[in-house]
């Protein structure tokens, strides 16, 4: 994983944080916090010069954000693409 890819995941995380900042604690925020830990760990490792297995890390993040989006859609009763942030 390179800097550009890592920044993209950080932007995705920031967008979800803004979207969920007014949500009460619960399953959505718990999942978001787990994703934040993963992204922050990847950032720390990258900044220390560690070589990251980009395919594995990115697939894990893709699955996590897909799960977050599906849960958000289910709880909101709509489609996250059309639901304003």
C-alpha cells in the first residue's frame, strides 16, 4: 500500500465520521471505531517505514466499509448513495 492509497482510506474514514457524528452510540459507531483503528494502525506502520501488504489490508478495509455501508442502509431504511451525509 502506498501513501496515495492510505490517504484514500483516511478520506473514506473521515467522510463516515462526519456522516455518523450525530448518531448515538451503537453498532454503526462500533464498526466505525474498528475501521478507524485499522486505518490508524496502517498509518502508524507506514510512517515507521514498514512494508504493508496492500492487497490484504485493502481487502479487509473494503469489506469493513462495505459492511458499514450495508448496516447504515439497513438502519436508515434507504440507500447510502442517495442519503445525504
